[in-house]
C-alpha cells in the first residue's frame, strides 16, 4: 500500500527566502507525482505534475524534482512571498498510460507554509 | 481557464437523510473522481469514474454511496443515509487523459447534525 509522507509538517520563513518542501513515498514503481496548494477552507490548486518518465518540472518560481529510486520529491520555492502562505500537498498516482483506467491520487499530510513580512 | 465547479459550497443535513453533492467537471475531461477530507486529516480517495462506470472505489465507498453522470456534464455523489462520520469536505476532480494533472473543485463542506 502506497504511503506518502511530507516533512516538515509546518514551516515559517521570512519573505524572500528560498525554501524546500519534501515528499517521500513508499512504492516507487511507475508513479506520477503532483504538487498542490490548498488555502484554508478552499480547494486544491494544481501546481506541477511530474510524470514518471520525467525528473523535474518548473513553473515560475516553483521547481519540483522526482527521484523514483529513492521515492522522494522536492518542491523548491524561490524568493518566497507572503502570498505563498498555504498548505502544500504532494500526491502520487500510478502511471496507467493508455490503459483507460482512472488512477487515484494518494496524498501526503501536507506542509503548512507561513511566509512572514 | 476552465475549472471544476461544485455545488453547494456548504450542506447541512440531519443524520439519516440523503444528500446529493453536485459537480460539473471540465468539459473535455474523461476521468472523474470524488475525494474527501475530514478536518485535520489527509485528502482520501473515494471513487473514480471512467467510460460511464466506476473504475475503482475505496473501502469508504460502501453501499451508502453512489455516483452518477446523468447528462454528460454533471457528476454527482449521493449518500443515502448520512452518518455523523460523513462530515467532511468533499472534492470533485477531473482529468483529461491518463498521466495528466487532476483538477479539483473548491469542495462541498458537508456537516451532519
């Protein structure tokens, strides 16, 4: 059974700092990994998807990497801003390309980020 | 940008009553999901739906739960006889094709009294 862990559970940094959020998963067979942002009481906003054949993805100030051999992913946020304050979730799902099967996401518990002025 | 929409945003229901949560997935997406998040806990998978049938369901998704895609645009989750422990945020998600990102709605907060 796939287990996803995120460390740290909470993080507070001053504005402008670069930071790294960690995600690890137990079953590293062919899985895609998706990072989300969740604001309090809100839905999940997709940030980045790393497909199982890829090693990293970038979007603006965000960079996510995937190391299947060690079962780890990191989300790097450059030059953090107060608007980045949210809970960040990682989730994995099996690569079922062309099978026609819908693959479920297994989520971590999240890292709650606070960026202070 | 297209988005997944869910209604209502908040539903309060007496224990034992039936409730229907509604979702409009992104229009050209082929895969549909329901997840839930109990306050302070992980987001957990309930059910996936593809090609007009359930693809996979979790242990949580027992006989009290059902899903429908009645008209090609809506995707509903029905809970026949609600329990206190069904209180949670319920999220609908859709995905265009395998290995693409799943897109989530803002959720329906279900409160069972």
